């Protein structure tokens, strides 16, 4: 089914999760508009900004995790979840 682009199931799941996140955050923005808030970075961020920052830093964290061989890769997911919780709370 995914042969035409040589995708693996984990890759398809990854992009599906990103798509679902974008839809959920769009619905949240429409139903519950928010005013930007100023966090530890000193810049005003919205829910979508924090999602973008989380996704970007998670990508860098995973690349560093792979490059440095810190531990098995599934543990990077736990680190990304902690990172996301921190970003959505403090940024």
C-alpha cells in the first residue's frame, strides 16, 4: 500500500499524527480563540506558535539523539513529550 513512495508504517504514522495535530489545533483556534501570551522567551506566542516550536525542537532532539547514540530511540519520544509539556506550560 505504501510502496509507491517507499514509506514505512512508522513514517506514515508520523505524518498522520502531524496532520491530526494540525486539524485539532485549527478546531481549537476556531472554537476557543486565545490571546497571545508572553512566556520565558519574552515573545508573544499562541497555541499554534508553541506547537511549531515543539515540533521543531523535537526534530532537533531526535536528530541529536540519533547522532549521539544516547539511548534507544523510543526514549527520545519520552524526552519529546517532556519538552512539549514544558513548552506549552512556560513558553
